């Protein structure tokens, strides 16, 4: 049976690498502006996305959506994208029949964290677990490598520059904090699409590399 997938965040660092890996005839993108990909796409402001799924029948929902402080301009605006838009999309996808949700989060996500960004990511994860998807895949990559234009913050750029050396020391349980290529994360997410086992699964760098190289999904 063909797996019908709806996705948000197609123009981002991970999303732009994931879209070409998915079956184009079974993919629907929800976007704020045209993505340029030759797939079915519905364009509207993010608050209107849930309504665009009202007549769809889905199997999988994917969120690679995220913004930066530079783009958002305020904490409230940042949360509207990274939390509100993601959750509204997930709820609508669940109502449209999606049994699986795959979402990009962040290493260190924890609703109880003193770091506002990690706390927000943790709250999103907790909220998603309450929606009742048969399978929820939470992707927690380390520092993402890949061209992102001018969206990066100075600290993030420095982290990428030193990542080849830093990664040498981030081994064992610290491997999850190492830098990882966005293309690897995208390949891993592609491998997760349609995974049959039920449950909530969290994927760190080591899991993502394994999946990207052809390893089986958790619970398979």
C-alpha cells in the first residue's frame, strides 16, 4: 500500500534534503511560500495549515519545521513556529488518519531544562506524546552541519568550524552532542517512514547514522 505523507519544513536544512528522498506522488507539502519542489503543495500561512488537511487521508506526518532567533525576532514568535505550528499540524494530521509522526527536535530537549530553547523542545515532545499517534519518532540530532546561508548564529558557525576536532572527543554517551550532517538526518528520517512497530522512539546521532546507512528502525 502506498504511504501518503504530509510534511512541513520542506525548505529548511533537513527538510530540503528529505523531500527528494520521498516518493513524490505520495507527498504533500504544507508551506508558507512555494518550495520549488515538483510535488503536491498547499500554500498558506501556518495558522491555516490544519484546514488544508481536512480533506486528506494520511499515513505519516513529518515536521522538519524550525526557525532561528534571527528570523523570529522574539521569543513569542519563535514559539509560534517551533511549538504552536508543529502541534497544530500534528493534530490535524492525526485527524486525517496519520498513524505515525516524525518530528525533528534537539539533543538535550527537556521540558524541565533551565535553557528556554531546550525546555520548549521538551514541551513539544511531551505534547506530541499525548496526541495518540500509533508511532511517534522523535529525532534529536546534535549540531547540524550543512549550508544554511545567513541564518546561523555566530556560536553555531564556530561550533561547525571546530566540529571535526570536537567530534573526536565526543564519544560513547557524549556522541549524541557531536555535529552531524543534515543529509544524514534526512536519510535516517526517510528510513523511518512507514516503520511498523508501535510506540514512542527517540533517535540520537548514533541511531540516525545507523538508520541512514541501512539499519532497521527501532521496534522493527
